[in-house]
C-alpha cells in the first residue's frame, strides 16, 4: 500500500471537513450532491504518455464499490463490431477521499499502438460500461496539428467556463491537444469535489477524445496555516501518467513529444514555496531542453515569468528558469494566475540585458470569470493586454510556422501573431488582422467586491438575482 498517498488523501478529507461551507463557486444547491461518484464511470479523460504515437493513458472515476476495472480498446471501424477485436487492460486504482465521499480513480495505459491510427475505447464501472469514445494516436514524425490553450478556469466552471471550452472546440474541432495552465478549480481553501465535478462537466466529452496536458496552479494546493501547501488528491489521480520528471515532482513536472512539439510542464507553485525545488526543476529542464530534437518547444506552468496584474512578481522563476528558456530558444511559454491577458513580443533580454530577436513569447490568459486589473507596467511594456475578458487560444503548428490566435467566447479575435522559424531562429510576425481596442474593466469601482479586481468570481452564485 502507498501510505504516503493514503495520508495525503485522508488529509484532503480532513481539510474539507474543517473548512467553512463552500462559497458560491459552483451551481450546486445546498444539500445536493450531483457529483458524488456512482457505479457508472465518469470524469473520463485522455492523458498523453511520453510516446503518444504508440501509447495512450486513460483515467476515469467510479464509486469505491468498483475495484479493479477494465478498459477495452479496438481499432475504430465503420460499424459497431469493435468488440470482436478488443484489447483489454486492467486499471490501477487509487482511493480518493473528499467531501463527496470515497471514490476510486482508475488509470490504464495502452501500449504498442500504431501511429496515426484511430482507436475506439470504453471503460468499466460496476455492471456497466461507458459509451465508446475515440482518439487518434500521434504521427511518428512531424505533422501539422492544432492545440488549444486555456488560462485559469477556477470559478463558476459550469456557469461560465463551459461556453469557453465549447466555443474553442467548435473553432478547432480536430484539435489534438488541450493545455490547461493551472487553477482549474478553486480548492485552495479546501478540497471541494463539486468544483472538479463542474470542471469535468464544462469539459464534457472533449476530455475523453482530446489529450489534456494539465499543470497545477496555486488553487490546486490546499493551505495548512503557515506550513507548505499540499496538492489536492484529485490532481495526481486524474492527470498523472507520464512521470518522466524529477522526484518528488513526477506527478506535475513532465514532458511529452507530440508530432514535433515538445510540451513541457513545470510546477511553479512548488518552485515558489521551496527554492530547492525551483533549482531541481532547472537542472531537469536543462537536460530536457538540450536533448530536444523537435521543431518547436512549448512550456506551460502557472505563475507568470513577467507578472501582468497589479502587485505580483515571481523573481525566483526569472532567476532559475528564464536563462534556460532563452539559451535553448523556447518558442512559447503559456501561463495563468493573473486573471488578465498579457502577451510579450519575443524579445529576449538575455544575461547581457540587451534585447535580441528570437526569444520566447510569454502569454498569460484567463478562461474563467474571476478578473483582475492589468498593472501599469504591463500596460506599458506588454505587446498586448486586456481586462474583463474570457479567452481561449488556438495554436496551429506547421514545420516552419506557428500561428497563434486568442479569441473571446463570443468569437471575437483579440490577439494574433505568427512565429516563422529558420536556421537563425524565430522571426516574430504581428498579424495583419484588425484587432479590437484593448479591453479594460467595465465594472465601476463602487460596484466591485474588491477594489483591485474587476470581478471577484463570487458575484455569480445561486443567491445572486440577475438585475434587469
């Protein structure tokens, strides 16, 4: 038995019991438990492996009465007879405790798959199965594809984040990967499982058919007074599969190579609460970047390298990670945390302090309804900023060109640029498309819950009447 994992899951239960009632971050009525685990499988999600051309991990949840369960996989065919040529794997089971009771998280990895091949799969509950889902393995060599990036969801996932996820997939229905830059939920003050229920509700079947790359934010960590925060038990059980990062951060620090792009997840929360873990990740990152033979490099973590909202700064990240990003020509750095939009041009400062064309493009974005204010410094120095705006980002990858577009859920193109790659590095190309004026907070100061926030994320609860 993994006593360390059991201790953490029990700790999550204890914290959830002693914290105050869950504030209005969900649409769950008092006394209701719509997201309690059942005998039917739910929260079914695809997580990439180190080798997504030949393997695939699948995670799902059931009631604790379901022990080891099966996942079945077959090549997708034109008719319903997939059961005649199935491959079956038994799940690894992790018990997770929360305010919704005990549940079992299941994980299966299918190996020896064919590249660029469409597969169908289903997962087992107790006396029942999920529907059949489909996924396509990555190609063995570089091939163009699209991925979607989201900043913080965190609050009111069902009410306000659902349309962001759905509109993103409507615009890129064949996206291969979705990247989430932390703060999927608001669990910092307690392990509120209903928030995870709403996040998976918002994601819907997309999570079961599109690979999800998920990095943790500070709100995936529960506070314990003055001691270090600990990762909520759902996170590792739901999203940890790759495990090629440094100990003890393998659940959250990893890389995967997908069709010529090396995606790297770092854990900025652990780096900021323990400098030794910032150093540890830097040592690992040096190796991962120096051995990357792919066309592009995309790094994601939660806390921004260059803060965009007022009163925030993360110098530890600049000390240990920034020089490596610039040394190894990282292309995109995708972040969250600041609840505004901010995007730099790719001007590397380097150790000399002299700008050079070809450095990383740093982006901060937000998908959910909590909205802060851009700092004066960010407004002056960032290439593009924005307040009071939910966003999703579409990135189209070609061998020598990367096209980036940021959209609002109403379909407005808010930001766009391209990176063109040649032997000398990247050339930044500002999009010729007409962009709207920079968005600023629309909420009057007297109407704000907190003066330094446009929206606090709690204004949309069940007890809030819609004003005509």
